[in-house]
């Protein structure tokens, strides 16, 4: 599946609540995509909705759960995460992480 075009889905004149960093795009309401190629450092980034720091090194699933993984030629292509902090609040935030393959 190819990447979907940027299509904001805001109701009426509602503006996005916060400006997204360069490495993150909004695919549709509550669904974000992070490009690791543009994310410098350790790969940590804050959840765009609640601000919880999501770290790929965190294996405790306190902050997030992996809901889907995709591979291409046995290499990791993308991971879809669900923010557990948001889930506990009520919003269901999905964050797709791409850019594993150089
Ligand atoms: Zn969150």
C-alpha cells in the first residue's frame, strides 16, 4: 500500500491544536505518521495527542502497544503503534512509524 496523501479531516473551521514537528504528519484524525529519517537522535518522540514520550527502546508497553508491523524483503518497513496513555484517556491514537529502511 502506498502512503496516503495528506488529507486533514477537521470539522468546520477547527484548527489543529498543535503544530506538528517536521517528522510527523497527520493522515486523518487521530492517525499520525512518523518518519524516522527526519527524526534525529534516539528515535524518541512525544505522542502528538497527550505528549507521552514514545521510545522505540521501551519494551514495557507502558506507553504504547504495537498493533501492526509490516515487513518488506524481511526488513522492517513500518510499525503501527497505539498510545496507551491516550487509550486510557478515551482517544484512540494510532501512530505509524516509517523510515526503517535507508
Ligand atoms: Zn498519547
